[in-house]
C-alpha cells in the first residue's frame, strides 16, 4: 500500500484517479520496499533496464499507452484485464 501511494501516476494495472497519466520522467523505475520489525516501511528504487542482455532478443519499446492502443487495447487503464 505504501508503494502504491508513493507512485503518483497511473501505469498498467496501477491506476489512480488523482494521477491519471503515466509519468516516465519520474516513475520509470522499480519500487523496493522493506518492512521493519516495528511495521515501519522503507521505500527505495532501482532503474528499469530498457535493453535486453543480448542481441538474441529484440527490445520492447517503452512508448506506454500508444503501444497498447496500436496493438488493439483501447482501455489501457482498466483494472485487472485489458479490453479489446
């Protein structure tokens, strides 16, 4: 819950009405969370690698919703599954 509240954007299944847009400039990163014995939560982040580790596999573009729309997914903000 802490990491979802900290992420002030909508991305895939993580959709927020108060932040309806994807924000790669601020949030193209993985969230890491640690919970202490007293229940305190510490968040940190690590970068997303946009390239593959070899030339054997093609990179997937990170163009966000446009990629999904072009693939036929019109409602990319839906919860749980994508509508065709």
